[in-house]
C-alpha cells in the first residue's frame, strides 16, 4: 500500500521534531524503503500500518527506532581527504604554537556516525604529531543515534568499510584482525569520548573547542535550524578555533560571525576577530 500524504507528513513531523532534519516532499520513497522492515518487525503490514500503531500510543518506543532508521549515516575513513590535509599541514601546526602555554587541544567531531572520522583524526594526530603524547588532547565524538554510537565505541569494521579511505599502512598499524572484521586498537578507542548529542538542542557540557568537525550534516536542516546550530557552535568554539563543514556547506548568509579561511586544499571557517561570543 503506497504511503499516503498524511502518513508521510506524520513521519516527517516526527523526524523534524526530534532531530531538526527536514525531509523534503520527494522523500516518500525513502521513508517507505527505510521503514518497511521496521514495520514488519512491529507486526504491521505496511508503513501506513506502522503509522497507525504510532498514533494509538502517544509515547511509543518505536519513535527512536524510526528516527534512527531515517538518519543518513554515510561515512568513511579520511573522507574527502582535503580537511585532513588542512589539519596536518596548517591548522594543527598553528594550534601547537598557540597552545604551547597550556598544552591542551580540544577537538569535537559532531555527527560522527559509526566513528570513522574521529578515528581518522586520532590516527593523524598519532602519525604526524608525536609531541602531543605529552599534551592533554580531548577528542570528543558525538551523534544522535544510539546505534551508531555503539558501533563507534566498538570500533569494528567490515572489509568494505576498511578499504574506503584507510591507507593500508594504517590498517596494519592501528587495527587488528577480528574474525571477518577489523577492530581498532584499544588505546585508540579509549582516546575518544563518545557522547549522544542532538545538534538541535543545547550541547551540554562541551568544553571550549579548538577544532570542530561538523561535516555533511547541516545540509539536512532548514535555514532556521542551521542558524541556531551555528549560534551554539560559536559559544563553544575558541575565538581562534576552526570549524570544518562539508564540501557543500557554508556559514555564508547564515551566520555573519564566521568567515571562510582559504587553504591550498580547501576552506574551513573561523570567527571574525571583531566578533564576540
């Protein structure tokens, strides 16, 4: 049974209210494909039947499962390469000089999905900046999905996930073979603090950050939600810190407190020096 407009709007509102993610009107097929199996598991004959169940019980435990099913969790190691090159050649060397006094570096990977991005940063720091072993490095990774955070904390990946972006030398240096999968070594898992954070709500006790990776997530929000997220980012980003967004994302025309910073490998963002938080 095709999903009715009313049932699609019900799912769309549920996802928006809980995550801020805005599903466009042409995403009916996406809702049907992602929620079909969940409907069967709930004993419903269709997604419309699942919606009927939801309407019968105001605080249905299926809400979280639906929201998680509708999230896009595309990620891989060293995704897009250029942001990591900017980190390696420009941003980290600059911050090492500026933070020499307190020898502390705070990095936040927001919307980390199954963990490949924060683990990529951890490997980059270990590989190219051995002096950080004597620093206090706080690497926080967050996501809205409980399921993705569970996977990220485990740090275990299949063959197809491993070969997407991970240099072979890093595989043998930072992972060990675990059956048909590869698991990142325990010291790397322990070096990252994973938290559940909904970007549309207050961030909680996030310390002042030197670097924030918030890549390929703003594209899913409407303009007002993007602006509110960036306003909260300003409150937790150091005045001389850096914000990394996805290739199709920008702060331009959304938040005038940020300015793009051009590097040979691409663009990231920092707060305009005359602005205050």
